[in-house]
């Protein structure tokens, strides 16, 4: 089952991730192959919720850091991570040689 609105919102953020730059409504609608009016309604909803901002004077949009903050919060409470955390901590504590890649990299240069 595919819910169009949810699918389109996810595609909007995937498009921004791939492009890595602000986009106008018409650019985004063309890229996603959706009507400009639909794109407009989705963008305004995301902007009103604080997930996008419109660049002044350019009429282009870009995601805010709110997505990142929400994703980090979700990742911190990932049940798989929570289940693995005690094991990873004991593995870390039982490992006699603790070094980071950065430390090894410096050592190898000498």
C-alpha cells in the first residue's frame, strides 16, 4: 500500500538530499513529476511545521535542521541499539588495546 502524500513528502526530502541545494517549487515538482499545486501544498505544510524554509528573494526552499534533530532522537532510542549497547560496552571494556583510527594513522606516519 502506498499513501501518496507520505510518499511525496519522503521523495521531497530524498530529492533535497540528492541535490544538496535549495530548489524552487517548479524545479521540485518537475523533478518529482507531480503537479505544481500539489508540490506547493506539501511545501507550505512542511514550512508551517518548521521542516523547510523559503530563501528570501529566491523563492526556493531548503530543509531545516529539524529533520536532523528528529532523526537523531529516533536513532538514540532505536530498540536494536539499546539491546546491543550493553554487549558493545562489555566488548569495549574487555578489549586490552584501545585506539582510534586517528591514533593509529598518526603512528603509521612515523
